């Protein structure tokens, strides 16, 4: 299994679809800040512009394009820079929107833009630095990815499920959204412009070796020296390079990845916490318990109970 797949598998997130829109020009909507989510806007018909607070200029999204606001920042959606921007809650009230219905807003005879809008929410304990390293806005352009024509069919299926309200539709929507999210991340990573912090680490021939080694054998008695050897660098150069590209020290990353693995193992009720600790590099259960609580904010047993409550 490659490192990116392991990282994405370790990230737990839920999908929430807000609505499907039918916006006719002129229109403008200000979406409020929510730092705990990644918002997305999928363009089905027409086009729109988006400008995230703090960004110098907006981005134009056309039919088939997907835009992710990765840090949940406040942003404006609009058909034209000249259009008046209204607060999200104000638009909802004026449109007399009801949950699950089509959001219709704007002029009766204006140019139409149809979107599917929603967000991903993530488990906040020990988020992988991969998520924090993403740029404020990710823009997937359909015109620049002709080989991904299948994604248009996925978008159409997502749109279909969001309208029909059939049994199991939320499960389908959640999985389709995850596929879309992963594909946009892959597209970004494969571009040269994807060398931002942790994404750059995955592309770095030296640091990627050490990350692959950690993922392959988290129970190994890793030290700065052994990780530098795996990377093929001196200890000082390796330590500096790793921190610049990941935002963490090598040993901090080892600990965080071990805790990610431990969290997944805790889903198996037949495994004792002592056994899980051994498999992620801690021979003493007491040491594992201490590190887990310091990193995650609760003991392994407490975390297991939260999983049981969550899963019913």
C-alpha cells in the first residue's frame, strides 16, 4: 500500500451535503467561516467565481469543475464581481429554503448556475499534517483533466442521488464524495505546484523514504539516526529537511503515525490495549497508555468507548 493511500485511510471524515442550487444572475453569497470542515462546490451547469477571505483574487469555476475550501475559510460565491454579496443566512431566508429542497435564488430570467454544495468534517484528534499542508483553495479543472471523463459521470450520479432521496442515498453520497475528494487530491499531488509542505515531503526522494519506512514498520525502535539512514542523509540535514517539509520533527511524526494506527486497531474489540501497544512500538502498556493520552487527549479505553457510542 502506498503512503498516500495509508494516510487517506487513516483520516476519518463525514460528508454533509447542504443543497443543490439553481442560482440565476445576478447573485452573490457569502459563506461563513468554519475552521473544522472542508467545504466543496461542484459545478454542474454554468459557472461561478469564488474568492476566499485573505486571497488576492477570485477563481473562476466552470461546468465540471470542483472547488474545495480546505481550511473552512469565509468565502464569497458570485456570478459577477458587480453582483451584490448577501450573507448565507439572508439568502436562505429570502429563498424560503427548506432542507432537502432545491435552493433557488436570483433573478427569474438570469443566467443559471447549478451546483452541489457541502462539506467534509474530520475527527479533530491528531489530524494528519497532510490536511494542514493543503492550500486554502483546491481547484480541479475538468478542462485540464480530459483523461478523467469518468469523474463527470460520478458528479452526475452524485447529483442524481442528491435529488431522488432514495433509501441508502446518504451512504452512496458519502462514498461518491470521498472518491471525488481523493481524486482532486491526487490530481493536485501529481502537479509540480503540489510541493507544499507535506505534499512536498511525499515527492522528496529522501524524506519519502523515511516516511515509507515508518509506515511499513511503525513498531520498529526508530531513532533519528536510523531514520536518517533510511533516508540516505546525515542526521542534521535529515532532521532539518523533515521538519521543513512536514511541519513535525521525525520522532513527532513517528509518534503521531503510531497513534493513528492504534486508533484503528482499537476498533477491534478482541485486541487488548497492551497488544495494540506492542504492535505500534511500545513494549510496556503503561508507556503506550501515557503517549496515547498525551497525543489523543484520552486513554485508549476511553477512545474505544467513544467508538462504541459512535457506531451504536
